[in-house]
């Protein structure tokens, strides 16, 4: 198999809380991202998915946060955690780029979109202003903005939400990065605009061959776009599998609960089962398995011993004692 | 649709002045027709789902019905009272009969009031339950929405999003309304919590025989709760029908596109996506003819769509299915 373009091992990002405690927001996350693939990172608010993505770009404010020694973030063979600030800047926005959820607050309101797109090309590739402006227009064309020669001089407030997200994508892709981290790129958008942006990302990935890490709370978006999925809960990856495998044979009760919570258009209308309770606070993860207070199957072992990621099949892992003791599953076994 | 309706809305219009000439001091350049002639009925104990994207006017409908903002024209009968003609005092009394649950459970709770104070205030205003009865009422409301009564002493910042939304629902129920407007009540919540709150709303409706106007952008969420669905685009209802009919055979190409764009959490059953081009039109420059025509993917779209605005008409005699499309009889598959 080809080499992963991004290797993350035992990533731990902790924060000092106001009371002097420690919030273990990301607590030992490992994964590989291969060239050209889309990896979905799914979870609810507070599970650590955004902190994971910010850690990859080393955008964690220090203090109060810090990435623990022993963590590894390796992009194309280089450990980003030991890079000097200057070398890190050469990577960010160049080899590794990111788009954020809220396009309005992530764009500079007093610069034209052309200037903002051109900046990356000037800084990383040494283009002249004139060449960078031409590149900005090319990028606007690429992301499907009509009349790029006019729009290049627009300010962000003159554009609709969907157009702003296209500009964000143009900014991120101007240097043709190897890895694009997309943190909830369509969450603030209407569903018809979301469909446009997802289609755009899919087309650009095929044309430019980059790997995408797609962070989202929406299982529907993941099902339609990702090749593989990681499910996060309470700062940890609790399940990982290929997308078809995860949706057809979820193993972790949290994954099952999430799937049973989603209102469906493709199934008969029935009562949603939901998951009782809420995600705990990062400063006080429960003992043992962090999901046990909300889990319908939990028994003594779950309360006391923390499970590791067990292999349940080829490329399919789950952090659950049920893998070891399947007879403990309550009720009829999942089909 | 001749059964007695608890809620009857006819020709609801809300126009806002657009930006003004002379640096904001002169006459408005144009009118923003946020809601432009919306009519519907909801039978007692039923739910109408009102669906649309940002800017479609669905939240303006909610706010004008409660007269949180004054309508420009139209009529709203609630249990045969003409809400838009009421003077302030009778309107205050009628507010007991209609309540609203907002999207943002944080922004709609007063951060300086405890849960107890939040729930007692409407009881005091409407002089419901006095003395110890009031405390019992607070307790009962918290239990009814699935919260531990011990949370009565908490403040909003101490609660999770789901708990806050339950407090918002309890506050709305405290005055025993008949009609509840739910404006995107679950869209700010995580999916596992969203399911809990949707179930709660369904249970409360059954127990209290509540009538809901349920506003949302998510068609899958609406399907879980609505008896009928109305789809808004650009200030008007473009399709309205019993829920199953809308989902089974949408007659308006916009409804069809919305349904196809909704993400389906099953990689093996991905829908054939209709990706609409462009954005919702600017209210400053409304399109001629059918307001959807610049984005419409219907293969038979023609000159008529560009010039003549289709009215809502029945497409399925007796079935209560109306749509505003010249080609509603030949819907896109």
C-alpha cells in the first residue's frame, strides 16, 4: 500500500481549565490519511474533533492549551511538532490547508477576496502581485464563481454564504496542498448550497488529487463523501472503519446510537431512539469506558477498565468491551 | 380541508423597507417582501411543518403570528379570535393560548434568571397558580419535559444545550397554550439530543393535544413530526400537502431538489442528487415570473416560467395537495 501523507500517533491536546484542572480535549488519537482519500471524522460537540483539526495545523492557543510530548503529527515524513515556526509557516497554507465552518468570520472583511486568495501564492510560491492576481482569478473560476474578473475585487460582505465558502476553498487550494482539512465546511449553509459545496470538493479532489480530512457532525454528509470514517467520543476515537462497513455493521454502541438518532428520509417514519444523557465535560471524563454512563449495555468492567481499540475486522476497530465479550450485549444482537 | 381549524392564516404579508436613498435617510429604494401572501390552516392537535432555506420567510411567519413583529396585511384566526386586530390587553391574554419555542436555547433564556424564575415569570404575569401551587407547577413542568426538578435553582450557563431547550419548552407550556410555534427548535442541538427533544415534542403533543407550527430547514426532521408539510421559497408557499404526499411525490421542482439534497446516512442508498445552481434570489431584484425559474432544473422550463408567476393550485383533486408550478402535473422524477 502507498505511504500515508499524514500520520498521527497518540495525539494528546490538553487544556488548563480556569479552576486549575486539566481538560483532556484530545486524548490519544491516532490515524493515517492516504493520498487522494477522504477521511471523515465524526462526533458531537465536545468530543474533540475540532481540537484535533486545529492541533494538526498547530493552531492551538498556548497557553491554555498544549500538545503533550510523545504526540506525533507527521506530514510527508516531517514531524510538524518539532518544526521551527518559520518552517511551520512554510507548510501551513501550502502543503496543509484548512477551511473553517464560518466563512464570514474566517475571511478578512477589509481585504478583497482576490487579495486574500493571492496572499498564499505570493507568500509560498513567490508570485508577483500581477501573477498572483491572475492565479486568484483562475482559482475563482475553479471553484465555480461566475465572472471571476469582476468578483476578484469584491469584499466578503458582497458575497452570499455559499460564495464565501467557495472563496475559502479557493484560498485553501491556491498552493495545491497535499492535505485539506475541512472543519464542518457546510454546516452553516443551506442544504441546496451544501450540495453545491460537497460536489465542488469532490470534483476538486479528483482534479487535484489531494487528501481530505472532513470533520462533521452530520452522518449523512459522511456517508455521501468519505472513504473511511473515524467516530470520536470524549476525546478518543471509538470506532474506525471503511464507510460502507461502518454504516452497515456499526460495532460501538455510541456509533449505533448516533445512527439511530438521525431522522431519515429513506426509511419508514418511526420513533427515534436517541442516546440518553449528554457528552461529559473534557475536564471530567468518566472512569473506565468514557461512554459507559450513556451505554445501554454497560456492565462492571466498563465502569472500571478503559477498553483499547480492538480489531473487529479488516480495517475496522472499536473501543468497546463488547468486542471481547459479545454475549454481554443486551437484547437481540444487531443484524 | 373543511374540518374546523384551530389555526387559520389568510394572506399573511410582511414587507420591510429595503435600504434607503440619501445615505439611509431618504425613501426606501425597494420593498423586501419577506412574506408575500401566505395562507394555511392547522387542525387542532395536528402539526404543520413549514420548510424552507434561509431567507425564505419562514421565521418571519412565526414572528408575525405571535405579533413579535407586526404584519403588513393578512388575517390570523386562533380559536376564532382575530389575533392581528386585538388591542394590547386582549392580545396579552391571548398570548396564553399561543407560545413559541426558539432555535437558540441560550439566546432565548435570560442568563440572570434561574430556571425557577424563568418558569415562574409567565405564571405571575398571567396570574396562574399562586403561592405554594406555583412551586408545585414549576416542579411539574420540569418533570414533564424530562428534567430533574433539582435543576430549578440552576442558571442557563450551567445547563447543556438540550437541557436549555427543555427549559424553553417548559416555559412555553407553563401557561397551557393550545398553539405552539416551534422555530427551528432542534437545529442547534447535537443529533443524539435532537432525537430526545423531537420525541419529547411528540409526547407533549399527544398528552396535551397541542397544535404545532413546526419550522425547520431539515426535511428529515420535519418528516418525523409533521402531519402536513408546506415548503416556502422567496416569501411564498410553493407546495403544501399531507406529509407522505410531499415525500412520496413532490410536485414542485424546488421541493424535489431539497429532498434530493438532504444527506442520507447510508452510503449504499445515496440519492440521485439534483444540485441547484446559484443562490436564493436577492429581494432587491426579484426575478420575473416564477421566482424559482433562474435555478429551476425542470426539463420543461420555458418562456412561460420567465413571465408568468404560477399560483398555488390543487394538483390532486381531494388529496389536499397544492403546488405553485406550471408543470406540477408532470413533476420531475
